[in-house]
């Protein structure tokens, strides 16, 4: 692919910018940019979910400590179970919810 120097072509308003030396089929965008932005979105979503679950787990922990100090022992079992469920959800998000390309990538 040869580089062309000179004036840039005039663009119309509302039309997507395309590089003149790259062939496009229809309205597709180059795949590398799409895949990278998709992976970033998945990682950001995983991070947000993990933070939300950790905040909920901290709230459950404070409720558990408060119930234990107030000698309300009947409330401890549901709180411990809820904390375990939060831990299990966070563990699965951490281990298994990965982008498809990361799971299919062969290990060297």
C-alpha cells in the first residue's frame, strides 16, 4: 500500500470518515479497533460489577458485626449465606467472564 501525500479529501458532514487507502466492504469498521474497544468495554463492565459486589459485601459484613454485637444470632445465618453468595458471584466474574478472543487465544 503506497502512501499518498497532498491535500486531504473534503469530507461531507454526517458521513463517516474512511481512509482512502483501505478497502471497506459496506459500512464495516476495521476489525482491530472494534475488537479492542469491545475488550475494553467487557473489562470495564467486569470491574464495575466487582466493585458493586464488594460494596454490597462490605454492607453485609457491617450488618453481620452489628447483629453479632447485639446478640441477634438468628440473623447471622442469612447474612453469612448472603456474603457467601456474593463471594461466589464475584469469583465467577473474576474467573470465567472473559472476552471470547481471550478464551480462544492459544497459549504459547
